[in-house]
C-alpha cells in the first residue's frame, strides 16, 4: 500500500514540476523575452570560462543522453536486440561516470570563477546563487547515487530499470505508479527530488538559455556595431539603415 508521503512525492510532485516548468517558461518568454539569455560574463573573465564551460556542457550532454536511454527505453527492448545486462550496466555506469566527472569539474571551475572574479561576482543575482545551489545539489547527489549503487555495489549494481524507469514512464502516460519507488535507494530518491525542484526553479533563472538554440538565435535580430563613417553609406545599397531624424529623398 502506498503511503500518503509516497503518493505526494511520486504521484503529485512530478505533475506540479511539469506544470510549473511549462507555465513558467511560457510566462518568461511572454513577459521577459529580452531576459531569455545567459547574461554572458565572457568579457569579464575568459581563462577559467574557456575550461569550465566546455567541460560542463559536454559532460552534461553525456549525462542527459544516459538518462534518456536509461529512463525511456524499457529493459525488455535492449534485451530483445541482444544487449546483455552486463554490457548495458558497464556502458551506462562508466560512460555516465565520465560525463558526471566532466560536469562536476566544470561546475566547480564555473563556481570558483564566479566567486573569485570581482565583476562576475558583482553581476551574480540572488536567483543565480539559488540556481547554483539546486543545480549543484542535483548533480552531486546524482553522482553519489551512481557511485554508491552502481560502482561500489559490485556485480550489476542496483537495477533502476525495474523501478525508477517504469515509474518515470508512468508519469507521462498519466498512470503514475508511486508504489514502484518504495524500495528505491535513498540516494536516487534525493536526486529525483532535487532535480524536480531545479526544474520548478528553471524558468526563472538563466537556465532558460538552454532552449534558445537553435530557433531564437537563428531568427532574432542581431546587433550591428557601425563606425561613424558607416552612417553616410548609400541608403539605396543598405535600405532601412537611414539615420533617425533625416528625411528620405
């Protein structure tokens, strides 16, 4: 029998998260379209950013792909195409660990940069700091869960594809099964809760830039910096560039 707490955490909170995420993104795009940006601080400091940003983003791509495969593809499918559990566990664990290592290292560099570089720290808002707390919590708890239940556990480790994966898919077919989460290790539960809180917060932070590519960046107007001489160029060759206040011929 599912307890009230389990029903709330694994049957209600996921839908609250999805609703807050979708509605929040719509609100942010509708009323703060010009704030839909990373607020890049590259001009303030470039050396640490050059290392931290690629490590974080490339590692995150590996982690996201691993989560998508592990959560969305049923175990029966991989077995049907001849992928044994041992092979799946090896690839998922060690590729995921490599991606997590890159993410953690990159995140540490980015946080150190933001804290130790004066102009970058001055440009950091309270919401940025809150976002970093939840982002770091989700990443670090997820890494701890992998190490504890997959690497240190030996053999095949904890088989999350028997519990967490079908629970995750049940949410999206509108038939939640919170009972599947009853025996899940605490580390995984905390990781999921931290991730849900992060997604609730997501639309109100700089993380919205993840949805900026490719469409908005391709079609939005770009900023052009011109010299004073450019203002006197032929208006016929560059229509629409007439200086304001000057009548057209």
